[in-house]
C-alpha cells in the first residue's frame, strides 16, 4: 500500500507545480477523490469548487505538461466532458501546453488549447443532428489565468474550466463539457476556517458566446438562430462544513445569465452585475416585459467517510423560481434535476486499490409536464442559447434533457489503471414530438447502452490514458431501428 501512495504522491507533486490542477487534464484532477479517501489529501477540502489550488507554492517558474488528446466516433456524435472538443463523428484532436510563473502574491498560468475535428457527415433524423460539411478548427486560451493571492482568497481573470458541485461524472451547473470561458473570479484557495466551521466559495462574472453557423447541444445538435451579441453570466458556488459535523459538506450554486444588450436595462449595481444575490420576485418572474434572463439554483451535500474510504453525495436543482409556497407544495419537482452518487475504495493485495463509483443524473422533465411544461433544464425562455458556451452545455453534457446511470470499477496499481464502465443514457425521454396517444412524447424512445474499458499507464515522463466504449443505440435519433457506435478517447501527457 505504501508503494501506491508513494507513486501517486510523486505524480501529484509534479502536477502541483502549477497553481491549479486543470479539470480533466494531466490525470491529476482525477486523483483528488482517491487521495482524499485514502488519507493523502486533507478531509477538510470539499472538492466542490474546482480547479483545485496548490496554495502553498513558493515563487517559481515551470513548464507545464504538454498533452495531446484524440477522440473518435465511428457512427455518430458521442462523449462529453472534453472541453473544446465538439459533438461530431470521426476523428478530432486537441493539443495543449503552457507555462506557469509565480512571484509573491501574483501568479500567471498560460495553457492555450488547439482543437481540430474532421467532422464528416453522419446519419441524421428528423429530430436529431445536422451536417455542416466543413471541418472544425479552434484555438482557445484554455486553462489560463492571472491571479492575485491574498491569504486564503484569490482574485483574478481566467479562462479555465470550472467544476461546481459534488458530482464525479456530471455537474448540474459547471463542468468541463464546454471550453472554458472568459470570467473574473473571487474565490477561496483553501477552506476558510471560522468559529462555526469552514467555508469555500467562488464568485464569477463572465461572458458567454456562440457560433450561430454550427449546431447547438441544447437543440438536439441542430442549428439555432439566436441573437449573436454575447451573454453576461454571474454565478456562485458556496460550500459550508459545520464545525459540529466533520466530513459533511453542504452547499449551493446559483447562476443568472442574460444578453449583453439587455444588461443596461437593469438598474442598481447588485441587480445589474451580481443578480445571483437578488431573488426573483413572483411578479418579475411572471412579467413578460421584464428583462429576459435565465437563472438556475441547486443545493448539494457531500459526506465522506475516511475510515471506510467511501463517500456519498447529492445535488438537487431548479431552473425556474417558485411563485409562492403553494407553487412549491403543489408541484415541488417542477423544473427540477438531480445528481446522486457514491465512491468506495477497497485495499487489495500487492499494493492495489479497487475504486467502485456510481452516479445517477436525472435531467428529464418529471411527469408533471403533462399539465405544466418546464422545458429543458438548460433552457427557460429568456435566452435562446440556453446555458451554453460555444454551443456546448456548461453543466451536464450527456445531452439535452437526458438521464444517465453510470457504474464504474477501476483497479489502481501505482500509475497503472484498468477499469470497466457500464452506462445507460436515456435520450430526452420526456421530449415532445408525439401526439395525444403518447401524451405528447415521441413514439420511439432512444436509449444508449454502453460497455466501456479504461486504462492508464506511466512510461517515464509520459502518462498515457484512454477509454474505449461500445455503444448500442436503440431507436437512434428517436426513430425505429438500432445503431452501433465505437467511441474512443486517448490522451498522452508529457511531464517536463
């Protein structure tokens, strides 16, 4: 067991030459939960507002790991939580590299990302998909930031991906499904201790944009024609660990976004620039003449059991404000979504660990849609693009209104990893497209069943990791008939 801890610690220390561990890159961010449940990371860290900070770095300069990632789909678009990669068939590639420097309280991290997708045509249906006939090429600032550190807090400008909430495979509010967006941030870099417990938070204001010539994830991969003037986003995540309840974390997330052109119609600094601190009144929520915006809210809990090397978590959210107590009591689950999951680490012989993880993501409408349609969780009327950046959903990226069930088992030995993943995706099961006989739902339900294989191996300064999934799509595109898709994702990182 000491051998595996030592190997993990060595790689983690190497990764931590950067101020933050980028989400979904280099393999470091994925080690955090394992390290915490095996006693290698402070149990006071909630891990619900990432990227994770190495707040104790001295003044330094470092060349960050260089990475190349390759994604492939044989039949149709599949896969998420891959930042700037798009939903497309065929081969696509991402390349990133960068540098990090820190002098006193100031730090600069520059990690641009380049993406290319051949994007050949794929089978579409009346309800799903579109083909542009052109390849995709994009250069993003990537996981870059400039920050001023003031004790346990930090302020700065960033284009890094964010992950809010306790989820392992999905997040309701913020994940690395879309490319990172420009934002200003005020956040903690470690738990802030007080007499009643510790707090962690991140408050952001940022700008979201889109490519109106391309397909939108929240429109079943079909184009939209929304206003193309950029959108203003304000969001916050706040986590509290009570002093009298060690290893319990409770938190909230809140977001509000609107068109830049509508920003000046708001009065007062807080209402205009920090609307997450202002509740929407019932009259404003129902008044069609008010400034159009989309807001969402979630609350979550995470419970870790260090002695048992296990954790449980739940996140529950709404994308529509309740008009009053009667609205809440009569239809409490209207416009709701949730994520629930667990992780268990078991020590095996020969210094090996068994990592068992499971998660349920429920994004489809509830049965109450028959009398009161809530729409999709990431679209609620005010903003046509919904909660997206560069046409990709900022939160749970499995798809528009989808439900996902995931079970993953991995065996870890040092930096070597082997695993299997079972996944079921219900593609928008409460989406409209039918008639009275089907209560408005489509005639055919589209479900994906996936068997996946995971692997990782370290070769000197190289870290190679990959995933291969065999995907059976029943009634692909909500039309009768089945399809098979081979999905693969490979990442190779070099540590200088």
